[in-house]
């Protein structure tokens, strides 16, 4: 079974050819790590799956991107409907300058759900899934800005979970955090993969090794290798993957 | 050599430092000169310099207010008993009356007998009230001067009459101008706010980069057009339009002023509000969009709340611009000195009054000082606006 | 279409329409003045003296007067503004003094132009005894435009990358050398742009010159800085509101408004052109 797929994808920023003929599939309830040196296109690739690249003008996409078997770039697809089904966690924690409760409830509210009982329930379950409930349950009215960096990032994960996405995109979710917060977020990802399909971009190879089932290595806009993580870290097929993993460039 | 260089650098730094103090110095000088001239209107008699009001020594009345004096000169008050004196009718005697009472021979070729004649007059007319220059008074004057109550700040701010040149007592009430300025500004805001904020939202969130690069310079160009050109356009186009639309006798009205001012305040509001909207971090907007919010929901729930203080600053600065604008308003509002009671009557604003009248006010006279006092009021408005903006922006930083 | 998409559609469409209205207003004003004014423009209009109670002839003295005022105010305001912009951005850290000067500069920027007129009259015309003169008017206009020049200078300096400064300082250059040789050349195009835009502003100001320099009518061109001059914006005001024969002087008014608009447009174009041309030079 395939949860998400990219087929012969080419992507351009103006004249710049950012992604070159990439095909990749993602299985349900798996974690796929996208690795590669800066500027290799891994973040751009990730953002194809919730059409975030459209926010920058003058871009062009060729090829097919499907989620749950549906082409998300189809003309009759409403972009906000797509994004609702696909959660995203960003590099830096970016909570809204609102209360903790309102942050988590945001996705429901913009989709027309305002009933207090539902909101209460979803906020609690989302915060529990994000392993933050115990820390904030007495302070839901407090501003999210008062939380620590690690707490903020888990709040952003809870916020993404609240709309019950099928697919979770994570763009270097731990890169701005200290080691202890990073460990907590990694534990969380491990927990979450039971229910969600996760694609995570990371710079941290150990992290990729620890949490992912599959790894894709990007280099200069191309997907060099895509395989089981264990296989790829122990016995990569391509020389460039070998060099990157052993730290010869990066 | 090294030492010379160090000295040289210090010297240059000194020049830079003194340049940077010039703006502060100018503000201080503005305050100083405005107050020096403008405060002269307060705590002094409303009579022109050298002029006095004199009555017979037997008259018990010691002081009169400006209003009482005006009533006497308008002959609304004709008996001394009405102002606390004896039951005796008031006989007015002003400079203009001199030749009615005395012939030229009696006064002498260069009026050398005038003081003596005045003395005779005050003695023979116990009910007389003289308005006369103190230079003409004899040293052994047989009457006493009346103390006229000073112009108070309250009279000045809330007085409903502005007759700066009326004789013998001018009126300096600026209430009509305050209300006029307020109404014109209010109308301008009602026009400029919806248009300006919508344009700012369009530029910041709706327009693609190409369209923005066309529209934004055009809006900035709108800011560059001189106010007198706006006034001219208003006079030729907007005033007749207002007149025919509402079937008025005159088109020069508060509404015409508001329309012109509204257009003029647009660029201020658009540019500052747009800048404020752009300060919202991209990551917040992306987070909202990633949760399935539409761009409009993101704008309403994330971007606008985040930029709130910047947008408020834009509105306040727009108000400041509208309050201080002179020429355009002067040309289209008709400058009637009554308190305006609707948008469809003529009115005058504080700055327009200064511009229209300062040229005719004799240097150093009461009228001249009153116009500087108007300047003080206007200046205080500006300071208030700036303090509010500083406060709003400061709150944002926290 | 879902409800939220419909409401986005309505909101964004109305923003677009309103923006078009705003741009439309600009075109109506410009178009009106340009169409009516262009037919008046001729060589005689630009180079001739007003004739027959200002209903015929040209506006040369007003053009010359405005030129004098631009020159005079810039000679004063440009160096002072740029120097203080440099001091505020490069020397002052964020302390009380900086905030005080900032606040005062903002205040000065917010002072209504008519108050500048009052102030100029009290200080330059009366107290310093210059009388109604080019120097009094120029100083008043110069002070008025000072905050604009300071702000643009500051903005221009702020946009210079800090690594350039540290790079230069690390090589042993003094602060002043760094500013002169590294910072200013990079910031120069934007500073010049600010200067040109403030020229546009100065040329159109009326209220500050009403009581400091502007003359209703003068048969001669000015000979010294202590002479009164006619000026374009005041001339337009006079023609529009208090000419001896307003109906007959209307074409002259259109022509004067046209010249004013053209100056502003030219300054905007020039500023854009210079920003691009000089910007390229610095990049190389």
C-alpha cells in the first residue's frame, strides 16, 4: 500500500532546476528521512506534499504528486482542503501569539468547528499525543510564547495533529532545539509513526538513523538513493551516499 | 601623524554630533517662538495695545468682561444698572465720535486740545463710556479706567466667536475651528480608512509581485503631489460635484474638504499599514496555511492581529497628516467662521485660519498673537499624535 | 466552493477593486491636470513674465523662485541631514540620547507645514531680521525637509550589511575610514534617491513659504538672497483663489499645476533611474 507518491517530479524556481526527475513512494505508518547537504532540494521536495512551494511566485512543477491516491495538484483540488489533511511541522517552533488552547484549536476553528466540547476534547487528545498535556494542562489559557523552545515545538506538533492529518511533514523539527528537547521530540516521532505516515527532513544523520525506517539521499536536486535506513547506512549502493554518510562532504 | 588622525576623527565626530542635534534644537525653537508670540494673547486685556476704557469718576463700575463690553457696543446693554452701576443710560464715546462732539478748531490743528476736551466730556457726561487711546489722555484725567477682564484659555478654546478684527473688542474663540478641523478630519478618515487599509491588504497579501511593483509606486506618487494641486483639483472638480450632488448653494463644504483630505491621507495609511503587515513572520503564515486555513483566514486570524499596532500607527499618522494639512483644505472648505453642524456646510480648520489671516494681521498685534496661539494648539495636537504613536509602537516591541 | 473559500473570494475581490479605485483616483487627478495643462504649455509660458493681471504671459518668475528655494533649502538641509543620519546610525547606540533624538526627529516630521510657516516668520523673518526673503524661505523649507533626509539616510545606512563594517574594521581601518570608504559608497544611491524625492516635496510646499518669502506678483527676477520671490505652488494658489480675474486666469492655473506635477513626476523618475543606475555601479 502507498500513502504518498511522487512520480517523475521536476521543479523549477524561475530558471533554476531545483528537483530533477524524482520518483519516490511512502508507505503508511512509516518514517522516511530525507537527508543531503544544504540546498540539495530535500526541503523543496517535502513542501511539494502540501503545496507550500506555491507561496513563492514564479515556480513550475512537472510530474505527479499524489496523496491517498489523489493528485493534489489537480485543477479541481482546493489547496486548503489538501493542507488540512497533511500536517506540517517547521524548522523553528512557530506558535501563534495566542494561548496554548487557541494554538491547538486553530486548525479546527478555521475549518468551521467552534463547538466548545469538541474543541476541548481535541485539544486534550492532541496535546496528549504530543506528550505535552501533563506539562500544560493547568495553563491552557497562557500564551504559547511563554513556553520553552522544546515545548513550543511539541505544541506545534500537537497543533498539526489536531486536524487529524494522514501525512505528517517535518522540516528539520529538532534543529533549533537543545539535546534534551531533541530527545523528547524524537521519542514523540517514534510514538507517532504508529498512527501516521511521517516524512522528515533532517541534517542530523544519527537522528535519521535512530528514528526512520526509510531514508532518501538527495544531492544537487536529484534523489541519489532511497532504501531501508539500515541498509543505506550500513551498505549504501552509491559512492556519493557513502561519502555523505561518512562525513566527507555536507 | 597618528595623533593628528585621532584628533581629526574626534573633530568630525563633533560635527556629526552637532548636526544630529539640529532637529531637536528646531523643535525646541519652534516651541519657544510659538509660545513667545502665542501666549501673549492670554492674561492681558483684549483691547488693542494703548487703548483703554474710561468712565466718569463718579461711576462705581470698576471692571467689565469682554462680553459685557461687546453688548454695550452693540447697544444690547444701554443702562449702567445692567452691569452693576447706577441707573443711568450709557453714552458711548469712541475715537470715531470725536468729530461728532467737537469741531476741528476746538481740537486744534494737530489735536493738541483733544486731551482737555476729553476731560470736559467725561466731567459733563457722568454716564459716558470712553474707548480711547491712552496717549490722548490728559495727565489730570477726571475719569477712571475700567479694568477689562483678561482673555482666558477657556474663552480662547471654547469661545464660539472668532471676530479677530472687530472694534472695539475682538473675539478670539477657536471652538468653530476645533470643531471644523475635527469634522473635516473625521470625514477624511471615513473615506481614507476603508480605501487605505483595503489597498494595504491588497498590496501585502493579494497582489502578486508584478502587480505590486506597479501599484505601490503609483500610491507613493499620490503622496508626492503638492497639496496645492490637490486643492486646485478639489476647487475645480470636487466642489462643483458636491454642490450639484446635494443641491447646495455653495459647494465649499466640510464634505469637499474631507474628500480632498481623504485622498491625501491615503498614501500615508497605505504605506505604513502595508509595512506593518509585512512584519508578520512568514513562518506564522505558513503554519496557518499548513493547517488548512485559506489565505483570507490567515490574514484575518494571524497577519492582521500580529500587525495590529503597526496598523494603528498608520491610522494615527494619517489623522496627524489630515489635521495639519493647510492649503488644500483652505481652498475647498469655504472658511466660514461658524461652528459647523453638518458635513454640508462651510467650515474652517485651524491651519487654514492661520494661512488665510496671518498675512493681514498687523505684526505684534492681538490678532497676530492669536494666530500663533492657534499654532500652539496645532503643535500640541501633533505632539499628542506622536506620543500616541510612540506609545503604540513601544507596546508592540514588548 | 466552500464557505471559507467564498468569503476569501469576496474579501480579496473587494480589496482588488478598491485598490483599482485608489489607482484610478490618481489617474483622474493626474489626467485632469495634464490634459488641461498641456495645451497651455508653450515656450512663452515657461520663459515669459506674467502679463495683464496674470491672465496672460508666463510663469518664469515663479519657476525661478521655486528653483532658488529648492537650491537654498538643499544647500542647508542635505549636508545637515546626511551628517546627522550618519551620526545616528553609525555612532549612537540604542541609549536614551538616541531615543530622544529619534523622538524629536519624529516630532519635527509631524509638525504641520503651516506651523513651520509661523516659526519661519517668527525666527527668520522677524527675529533674525531677514525679512520676506529667499534665505528665510529656504531655511524654513530646509528645516521642514530635514527629517525626511535624515530618515532616508538612516534607512540607506541600515541596509548596508554589517559584515562590511566589521570586515573593514578588522583590517585596521578606523571608524571614520570605514564609513567613508566602505559604508557611504554602498549607501550612496539610496541617499541620493532620498534627496531627489525631498526636492519634489520642497517644490510643492506652500504653507511654509506664505509668510517667509512668497510674493503675489513681482515684475523682476530676484537679485540676492534677501529678495522676495514668486513660487510655483503659491502662484497656483493665487491664480486659483484670489487672482484679479479668476475665470480668465484659469488657463494659467492649469499650466502652473501642470509644471508642478511634471516636476514631481520627473523627480520620481529620476530617483528611480538613479537608484537603478548607481545601484549597479556599486554592485560591480
